[in-house]
C-alpha cells in the first residue's frame, strides 16, 4: 500500500454523470475518491489504498487540519508583535497569507 497521498491541488469534477474528487490535472487528472454502486447503494472508492489508505486518511483528517491551521494563524499573528527581524517578519506574514488562503478554500470564506 502506498503511503503518499494524491498530489494536489484537488477539485470535484464530473465524469459520466458521477462526481469524483481528483487532482487538478487536465481533464480530471488522477481520481482520489470516486463514487461506485455496491448492492444498489452509493459508496466511495479510494483507489490509493482503500478506506485506510493515504487519500482517505487525509480526507478524514481535514477537520483536524483546519482547526490546527486556524490555531497556527492566531499564534503567528501574535508573534508578529514581537518579531523584529525583517526577513522573519516577512516569512511569518507570507505563512499567514498562505494559511488564510487554505482556510478560505476549505470554508468558502474570503481570505
């Protein structure tokens, strides 16, 4: 079983009337989570290791990762008050901007 998740960025796209989550490569890219029918019921399919594989683990960890990222942004905002080194301050501001963009992508809010 692979230990690496499907590289991002990811998006939701439709193929043959089925929605899938996959990489943003041209025309859908690599599927990390597709939909299938099992015994007449909709189910999810993770080709990269199944329900315990790296893609499934990353998807299920998303709420925890989002919470952690919000905490990190708050912490970095606080450190801006005491960082005096110009380069370190710029790096912290860049990290905050990237984190806010990721949070906005996850929540649908503005960055």
